[in-house]
C-alpha cells in the first residue's frame, strides 16, 4: 500500500445527516452539507458548541451512524463502496463509554483484536495497557474502573488494529489533568509515528496546543477550517494591562484615543490591533501623559476568543 498512500486521511463531500423526528420533536438536520479534507498525518481538531454535529460526523465516518446524503472516504476508501476497508482504517473513541462491565481491560482488548482479525502474534495488549496507564488494571473488571480509566481503556481499544486514522471524540472529558497530559503524550507519539489524529474537545487550550489544523463547526456547518496559527491570527486584537504607581481619577485624552479604559484607579487596559498600533507608541503616550508604570502584562488572542467570535456570528437557531 505504500505506493499509494492517500493525500487525505479523510475526505467528506456534501455530507448531510437528518435524524428522523419523533412524536415529540420534528426531524433534525445535524449536518447541512459538509465538505472537508483532513490531510494524512494531521493532528486535526474539531471544535464546536454542544449539538453542532461533531459526533454525528465522526460516527458517520466510523460507520455508527448512517448518512442521509453526500459521500465520505476514509484512507481513500469510500464508506459505501469499500465499507470494510474504510472501517479497518479507522479507530474511534466514541463520546459515549460503551464497555462491557464484566470483562477485564485485557479481555476487552483481546476481543477487539479478534474482531479485527489481528493475529495473536501481532497483538500489543500489554503495550497498549501500558500506554494508557492501565498496566496494573489489566485484570480488574471494567466495572471497577473509574470514569477516567474507562475512557483511557477506550483509547487503547480503538488502537488494537493499529489504524492509520484515530478519531477521539472528547477523549479527555472527566480525565484528570495528569492523566490527560499522559494521554495527549501518547496521542502525540502516535501522530509522530504517522497516525492521523482527529479529535474533538471542549478544552480549547488543549486544541490550541495540540492541533496543527482546526475546523470549527456550528449548527451543522463548517464555519472555519485552517491551520491553527492562521485561525489565531484572525482576530487582530491584543490587550495591554498596566499597573500605575498611584491612583488616577480619569485617563488623559491622549490615551483615550487608544481606547484605553480604567477598570480600577491604578489599572489601565488598552485594547489594540497589533497590525495598526505598536506597543512602543502606546507606552510613549503613557509616558508623555506623565503616568508611571510599575508593572505590565499583555494578553494575546487565544482560541477561545476566535471560537466565540465565529460561533456568535452565527446565532443559535430558535
Ligand atoms: N440519535 C439522534 N436522534 C435525533 N437527533 C440527534 C441524534 N443524535 C444527535 N442528534 C441531534 O443532532 C445534533 C448534533 O448532535 P451531535 O451529537 O452530533 O453534536 P456534537 O457537536 O457532538 O455535540 P456535543 O459537543 O454536545 O457532543 C443535535 O441537535 C442533536 O440533538
Ligand atoms: Mg459530541
């Protein structure tokens, strides 16, 4: 297969999903014609508010939800025409935990390997248990594992057949900080060794640090899809916080021109666009106004700002 590795690990075109309605609720269109390409080798983040359609998209790729229209390819395999190959190219950690409580982690991984036809000699059960920090829990019943441990076991389960594409739907929800970092270390390592990673998370800071490309989805539509750095550069805004050596009652006019504010008598905040104003100019204006600075800090735009801006531009449907 090495001669024909696909350029894109995942390709989605015109993907629509309408869930049938119930007596209480009408039909719901969760995906409104999504086009998307996830390059091979990417560390790709899917972000969006609750109900945006992230899990729906992931579950269609994994063969867990049936699409209404459009097409999708995983590792070059069409999910309709080459269903089996598409499925074996992907490992999914679903948002909902679904582990058999009466099996042990070791058994769960062995059964999963059997389902995917991984020969005994090629199984990596111990390595996987180790990687997700469950080596000492290998023989405990799944029902005795904590929520975070179960989630980590789900990650191991998704990796038993060493798929080239690993999709993690909220893998760190409920996992404590230390183990979250360990989990991400493992995922990064997999990515470095060539696995394409697609993840969703509500921890934007994590996405910002981990992902090279981010798609933001809202109301079933992709509202942005670009390299993380490009996305972050979208909001041309920075904040400069100054602490003064004494209280002031009002700001001089020269600073008001920089849209400065005085949140407290000794604190000045100046919001500026790095493309249009330079910190040097601002500080010169502060000095010229005879204000003495005892401390200063700046705040960069982070993913949360960009996210909120993009998601607010498209208000929630009634
Ligand atoms: N089985 C289902 N039947 C009917 N509607 C559904 C079903 N699953 C999801 N939906 C609806 O489809 C929309 C998208 O849901 P989805 O689970 O894909 O969102 P999400 O982006 O994963 O949200 P979250 O961040 O909360 O996990 C929501 O309006 C949801 O109510
Ligand atoms: Mg979801």
